[in-house]
């Protein structure tokens, strides 16, 4: 398994666990994930924790591949770049869908909590679908 594929697996798992952690924190802190008074800090912690976890996972995967770095184990080839582009196209489409959903909620004067949760869900779905697309292509090809 290449460095890029391992990193893709880790980022997909982090996205799922991060959103699950947000939901758990939001239910523990407030009256639910759509509680307008208490949704913000669980969301900030989940997003920040996901970013830190992604960085740490990339470093650890790189260190685990360190013995073969002289042979270019962490370098991406043409196939890895094409897989990255394909996954990004799928993921970016869900970022756009989440953004349009949030824009529509703004037009109807929805509460900020709904807008923020729509955007966050769009980002999470984008990450999950991007990593799923990449993993399927790594395993089955184009």
C-alpha cells in the first residue's frame, strides 16, 4: 500500500470519527447538535482536532515509511496524482452542495446553527466521499 493510500485511509477515518465526536460533544454539552447556544465550541474542537489528527497521522505514516524513503516511498507518481484529482472532483462537488445549502438557508433567514451545521456536514461528506472514491480507485482502478 502506497503512502498516499495509507494517508487517504487515515483521513477518511478521521473525518468520520471527528463528526461522531462533534455529535457526542454537542449532545453532552447542550440539548443536541442544533442547540443554538452550545453548538459552536464542540464544532470548533471537532474541526481543530480533525486538523491536528490529520497532521499527526501524516507524520506517523511518513515515519513508518521512513525506512524506504530513500527509494521514494512517500513520493507520488502519475497514478497517485490522477487518483487525487478524481477524488478531489467528487469531494469538491459536495463542498459546493453544502455551500449552496447554506446559501439557501441564509436566504430564508434560518438560524446560524443550521447554516453552520449544513456547512460542516457538507465538508464531512466531501471528505468521506473523496476518500471513498480514492480508495475504490486504488483498489479497482479507473
